[in-house]
C-alpha cells in the first residue's frame, strides 16, 4: 500500500518525447483507460514516477514484515503464530510481484534493492514506529493494512498494466490481513480489562501515523497532479484519507474504543467525520530518516541481506552449472 512516500516533485519540464506524436498518442491511450505495457512508448517522467512508486511499495512490503517477524515467537497461541507467519509470507510475495513489475520499467531488482539498503529509496513512514505489544499486531493489521487497501484498490486500475495486475492479487490478500488484525483487536476488546487497555493504548499510538500513511495533504503533495493525469493515481491523498476515517471510526466505536482525536466529529452536512490536523513536522522528520525505528529497521534489513549472500552465490553457481549442461544439447 505503501506508496505514500511520493513526496518528491515530478520532473517539471516535459521530456521531449512527451511533446511529439508519440506523447500525444500515449496520453490518448491513458484517457481511453487503456493499459500501458512494458514495450509501449512512455514518457521518461512517467517511467521514472512508476519506478519510484512501485519500488517504494515493494520496499514497504519487505520492511513491513520486520516488526511482525519479531512477534512470531511471542504470539499467544499456535493459531496466531501460524497466521502471523502466513501474513509475513504474503508480504514477501507482494514484494516479489512488485519488484517484478518494477523490473519491466528497465531497472533491475538488484538496483532497486541497493537503493533501499543504501538509503536512496524510501518506504512507508508507518514502519518506523515500534510494535511494542501483541495488541500492535492487531492494530497494524486493522489500521495499517486497512489504509493500504484504501490506497491500493484504485491502483488495480492504474494505467500501467503490470502494476495494476499485481495489485489485484495484493488487494485480495491484504483484505485478509485487515480482517486478521481486526479479529485480534476484537478479541482483546472483549477480553479482560488489561487486554482492552492494551488495544486502546495501541490505537492511541498508531492512529495518527496511520492517517499520515496517505502522504502529505493535497496542498503539499508535489507529485499528485501529474500522477492523476497519467492515471497512476486515481484519487488525491486527502480523499483517500477521508474515506479511511469514515470507514474506520464506526469500527472503533463498535469495539468500544476511543479515537485519540478531540476534534473528531460527524459532519451532518458532508456525511464525513471531521478530524484534527496531523503533525506534519513529525511525518517529514520520519521520512528524512529520523523516526524511532528508521536506523533499526535498515540495520536489520542490511544484516539480513549480508547474511543471505551465500544463498545468492550458491544460486548463481547452480544456475551457471545448469546453463553449462544445457549448452552442448542446444548446439546439437
């Protein structure tokens, strides 16, 4: 879901190929809701925007599994352990789909991975907050994956074919993750007083970071306009954020939880829940790498990559041996 890091300005000047006949034909195809495929013409800025968005989405799936992996051995029951492991496996699969889609734009998976490991690419700010209790596993599933679905369902109609097709399966699996998280929170809310307080405390910490997942407010989002024209994005950050609030507040009230927002109020005229202002200085600080877990997340990820070097080397050796065995047969 996690494409909120589109907070950099798209190239202002149109590439020369945007202005010619091919560029006009490209935009007409977009306007007709036809898919752009890897071997079709596309403006340089369109390709660059997609590379950034899809890779950041893939990075977020990988990094997002880190706090969950830390809770597998501490999950309260065997059923919860198995469900959490299945979710982590799903997230890894999502990253695979997305890296594969990103590769069709002309940059290798290794290059995208290097950008993550060496800090030149972003991932969703939400994963730089600590998961302190078992209640957080529920809240992350309920709120974070819920926000992901709200953002990702429109991406199933993204103008770029490989990305849109990958998102169809991703959204189906994310819906299970959201239900799994809500189920955990529901059980806590209907348990002991301590369990209910755990759920409330977790909601208090994750509510505002979850709202910030949708990215800067529309007045500050520097890349949204071009993304909308190209139909990479279908809705603005604030529209998606409002939809998320409208869907989530009634769920919290059903559970007996209190949203940590003194301004929150239902607006009879608009039919929306009015909510308070987010701490945008905190958001941009986390994006810059100064969140509570930025350094920890990347340290763990880099260590895992280095520890897995022998696997990659062995795989390459095996692939070379297989190629050598097949070469004489092909020559015959």
